[in-house]
C-alpha cells in the first residue's frame, strides 16, 4: 500500500520509534480527557451503568493464591513463542501450510491462557455456566433438546422473551451451534466453552486469506502477528460466543471480497452461503454487507468495466440467502424478519433507547467509537491512522488494500453514529478489526529496515495492554 504512494511521491521515509511513542502518549492524553469529561458530566458511560466493559471499574486482581498466580505467566510464554515464530516465519518466508496451523494454535493458546488469568481453567467455562445463568445462549440449549430443532425454530419468535438475554437479541444460530456441540461432546458448560474457544481460533484463517488477497503475503503475515495479541480478539475470544460469530463473518468478508475482485457464479454462490450462515448467527452482518458495498463502489469507480459482472455476481449472492430462508420458513415457520424486529425491540427496551436525548445519543456514539479503538490496541490506532491519512493523501494511487481500508474506516465512523447499536461495540464489532490491522501492517512493512523493530514494538505494547486489561478490568460480559 504505502510503498506505491512513496514511489509516486519519489521519497523514502525512515524514522525511529520516537513519533510512535509520542502518538501513544497523545492517545492516552485524549483518552484521559475523554474519561475525565464523561465523569464530570455524569453521563451514562461515566456512571458505568450500561457502558462497554472497557469502561469497567478497576478491580483487585482476582488471582490471589500462589498456585493461581502461575496462570499469569502462561500468556507471557505464549506471546514470547509467537513473537519468535513470526520473526522466523518472515525471515525464512515460511509456507502458508506451516504458518496457518501455528497461527490457529497461537490464537487458541493466547485466548485460553489469558482467560485463565482469572483463576485457572475454570475461568473459561464459568461464563457459560452459573456466572451468567439466564444471560447466555448456553442456557437455552435444553429448549432445543426438549422440543427438537424444527419445533424450536417454529416457536423461536413466539418464545423469544422467555429465553436468555443474549438469545433475545440474536437469531437462533448461536444456540443451535451449542446444541450441536452438546450432541457431539456432551451437555456440560465446559464442553461448550472449549468448543467456542477452538472454533473462534480458526477465525485467523479467513482473516489471513483476506489480507493476503488484498495486500500480499508479507503484509498478511504481519497483520496476523498483530491479530493474535489484539485486546478485543483475545479477551473475548475465550469467553464470548461473539468469537464464534466472528468466524462466519470473516469468511463472509473473504468471499465477498473475492466476488468483487473476480466475480463469477461459483464465488457468488459461496458468498451467498456464507451470508446465509452469518445471518443465522448475528444481525451485525448488515455491517459487513455495508463494508462490502462501499468497497465494491470504490473498486468499480477505479475499474468501471467490472460494474456489470460484479452486479450479476451480487444477484447470486443475494439469491442464495433469500432462497435459503424462504425454504427454512416453509419447512419450520421460522421468520427471520420478525425475529429481527422482536430482537431489536427488546434491545431498545432493555437499554432504554426508544427515544433518547441528543446528549445521550452523543454519549453512546462516542463511547462506542472510543471503546472500539481501545479494543483494537493503542499501537494499531496510531499505525492505522497514519496509513489511512497517507491513503487519503494519495487517492489516485489507491490499491485494493487502500480501498478496503478506507471502506472499513468509513463503516466504523458511520455505525458509531447511526443508532443501530447501543453499547458494548468493542466485542460485537470484532469484524471491523481487519481493516485496522491491514492498515497497521501495511505501514509497518513499508518502513523497510525498521519494520521488525516497529512490528515488535506494536506486538509488545498490544500484549501488555491485553494482559493488564484482563488482570485489572472487569471485562466479563
């Protein structure tokens, strides 16, 4: 990305880490001013009443005994091993067949060991059990087992308000995933939670494939290095079904990008299938679809000859979920549109957002945006911002990666202020992280001789942020 811009400008930039440290200090100052402001004004976010977990009160470290304290070391060991592997993988240009399996294991290990900082292996499955009884999808698996899948789907909308809090704001996909897990591995919370951790770890595969298509293998490898230590992805990767949903959303993003880049019937059908699966998991697919549409418009502006072929391909993309949900409705009576309306009504009811004042709207919107930026890591905010600013400066030289990055930045800003969401976007907006990591990785690679230094600076600070947040903040959703 940035290399092309530098060639156009005829300059090559080589600077030390000083500006990045200054950027980090600036981020912390801005965050401090923001927190002081909302505390002084007594806003909803300032009172922590419905605020995202990043605004949670500082707590005492939950690990108090010597045997439990050993779990604080495990994430550090995983990070050290991952950093050394990335260093070797880049130096030796390792094949994807080696890098991707190791990346999945690294995500799995980082997510699990970070969750264990709250007192051991039990910390992974407790959110699925008694800690959030009545709030988590896992509590509704017995309903599927008692009535069967068809009857469960037929009565899903009618019985929605009798289910757990999270089920009421989602399609039935997460509950069905946990039901299938219980059929394979048993009905316990431990099996469900570990299955969620393992499934979530595979999200790094579509992420890497997407970035590689957009920007090449080198940038994709650096982006993957950052992915493993990104705070939101780590902290919610082992304790939230949003990580499982992320897998479907990233595959959807990958196939939609392919459909835009090289449209065809086959890839259109594959993208349509991934869209249908994602719709069963979460309504936030609308955000991925919006990102894809903005990216497609930017691509077709640069290459007008692709307009008809992309449009034809998107007809296939839309036809597949329409046919799939029409067939599902005919077979079971499940109505996705009515389900969405009921979920949205409940979300506004519980969050008291049917009619909100302008100050509260501003408070929620900015808290969502800042929570997302905190969750992607302060170093990524700095590097992504630099790359995005440079892309805007050299618009005539945009590559596909630049256009995808700009589309992602636009979506983050738009969805922060459109009132589609209430709070807690740092975990449900996990799918907006790829453009940020893509931009940050592109900037790192373009620095040439100091790229390793900058990469390990970013990785180290992101890991420290993740480790400290897990230790000191009440991030249990």
